[in-house]
């Protein structure tokens, strides 16, 4: 089993379905890499995403953010 999973954010942005899917993947893999569209404010998206999914932003390189599930916390 992989230690992390990768996911892309589409044109619709951060929808409820996308947030739920990221939370689900964080429960399964503990670490998720999120790829953002090129025309977005990636820093804003990454910090907002970490807050909404109750995870921590580990890394942001280019348009790829790495989120990790917070320890001892259920999503």
C-alpha cells in the first residue's frame, strides 16, 4: 500500500464532494498530494484546504500541496 495518495482539483474548485474525498483519502493514507489548476492562488487554496480538512500543510511546491492527517485526531 502506498504511503500517500494523489488528487487533482478541477475547474469547479473546492466543492463539498472534493473536500469529502480528501478527508476520506487522508483517513486511508495519512498523506495526500493535491494538484491545483495553474490559474489559482495555490497558497490560499492550500491553507484553506488544510483548515477545512483538519490536516497540516507539509509542503507546497509549485502547484502541488502535500497534506498530512493530524496525529490523534479523527477527520
